[in-house]
């Protein structure tokens, strides 16, 4: 079949949006929002630079990669662009702190930023305005692929951050390189065929942390190869046989291709991205907020709990409602009952509450056994945009029952955090890797990034001196 006879209206529609996007076309509120989103992702990566799994990647890749072009954020190490994207993406997603597009089920910054910033060292000089434009191009695409696939995608066992993320990474990198429409089509087609990632990694494997980094690397490869004339699947998203939507849904109808290009230029998915203020998977946050709301109404603690019942969507039950097993920090941060126990016993659920010695903490495990997660088909029926909605019942030993419903957590698109809160989180995380004066400089530069002539100035500021 010739290219002329292939129906790739959606893949090409994405490429036309990405290639044609200009700084002036991005609304001011979107430009302001994405600077805060990117600052948050950088802070997550700086904290992630000191984690065990990140250090294993540092040590392993510096042995096999002698290129020293691109910095590993928060360290003095440098690697080739693809390996820097792999490591920096892993660091962003390294401790369940980074952003999430809840309806599209994607950690966006972890896949877009590492690929885009890797380009700025050797491949292309990018101004601050072009950087914002390219980042928005990337942030807009992956969530739309997620909306196309629906929550069933993760329900089937695909780790969406790894599968959907290649399209965001490729889009951002393609726009950063200034690729035309045809080459952007090929960048998406090269990246899309590399999509992979299994949700079984959530039960304890370090490799779960690497999925976003691998996705970012795949998107970078897609853009770089396409720039050089390498070709990809030009109908990668909509091909009836072997296309992304049909293959990953195992169907010809359990997806909605129209979501891929819906609202371009008028509806900005960047504004639907949430930030996290708990160090655990996003599906847990509404329940944790619900517990705090109920505690504000009537004081209670761990010793007062008889039973806690969380009613949620099918995805919430499957994703985080399983019986906890002490298999590692990954399982601790992704399991809802364990995180509820952590909040009740420790008063918070942030980075200080998750260390290696808590994985098999008897007190947390005992309290987690009092928490059950049940499917509520009325919540599932509301669709992807409400997949985190929960109704929480707290049964106390004195016989009283407290109940509340939370649709979206603090930091969500409906309840977005203030700039002050985001900067405070960034400073807490960033100070684990870099001096406070350097952290302040990063904040100042990131919030005024459109004024930079060369974004590599920012990239170099992320290096441990």
C-alpha cells in the first residue's frame, strides 16, 4: 500500500499541530502554567538523583557510555543525549512525586522535559520562547492519546506512562528540532513502535521508576532519527492492523480516535495536568485528602480505626487496591491501604515517610489490613475524568461512622496549587541535591524562562558544581 493510500488523518493532524505551533498561539495562562509544571518536574528529578535506582543507572551507564555531552540533573555526571534522557526521566518519576494528567493517565513532565532539554546541549540551540512552545507541544499530545485509549488501557496492564509517553516525548523533541510535518509524522511513528511498559512493575520492581525515562529516550530517538530521514509508521495511531490504538486495546472499537486531535488550539490539555503533594501514586491522593477532611471534622488517629472502606472506580481498585505485600518501596508507594496507614500513623505521606525500613513496618501493615478498596460502578460509569473519585467511610471503634466524597485532590486541575506552594515543594526537594542559592537561581530562571536566548543556560544550572 502506498503512502498516498494510507489513512493517517489523526497522526498527521497531530504532526500538523506540533510542527505549526507558535509561542504566540499558546495562551498566556498556558505559558504561565507550564513554567510551574516544568519547575515541579525538575524538583522531582533533583530529589530523584540521590535514590538507589538512579545511582545504579548512573554507575552502569557511565561505564558503557563515554560521551559527556548532557548533564544528569542534580549530579556532576554527563552522558550522551539518549542516556541523559533515560536517567533524567527516571529521576523525575523516581519517587512518585511528579505530575499526572489524571484523565489521560500520564506523567507528562517526566517524558517531555528530559528529551527536550537533552537536545539543547549539542543538537540545537533553543530560545526560552521556543522551549516553552516545544514543551507545550509535548504536553498536549500524550494526554490526548490517553484520552483516546481510556482508563481500560491501564486496566489491561499497560503502564500508560511508558506507552503513551513516547508520543509526548517525540512531539516535544520534534518541535524542539523544528521538524516539518512529514518528519514529525515519522518521529511519532518511530517513537510509537517503541511503546512498552507493564503495570506488574508496580508491585516492587525498580524498573517501574525507569519506564518514563525509557519513554523519553524513545521519543528523543524518534525525533533525531526522523530529522536524519529515517522513516516510521506514518499511521502509527490509527492503522487497523498493528496500529497503536488497535493493538494496545486488542480491538477495533475500544478507543476513540477523535480524542487525538480534539480541541487543538482551543482546549489545552496542559491545563488539566495535576501536581502531587503526597509522595505516592496519584490514584491514592483523593483518599488521603478525604481522611484529612474527616479528621478536621472529628479528631481521630490510627488507634481509633475499626475499619476504613474506600469506594472507587474499577481502575482505582485494580491499580492501588490490592492486598499489600512488603516487596519494596515501589509497592509501598503504590498501595492505597499502606499509604492510608502511613498518613494516619505519621501525619503525612511525603518523602520523609518512605524509607527502606518502613516497607515491612508491622504497625503500618496491621493498619493497612483494616483498609479495603471496593468497586463502585457508579464512579466507573463517570468515565476517565472521574477515575480518582472516591467515597470514603471511616468506621471508628466507638461505633461512629464518618463519610465523605472527594472528586479530585489538592493540586489537581480543579484545585491547582499556588505558585508559592509549588516553589516551596521545589525547594524542599531540590535542596536534597543542590545548594539553596543554586535552587533559588533555578526558580528565578524557570519563572522567566521566556527571556533566555539559549535554554542550555538553564540546563547547566541543574548541574552539581
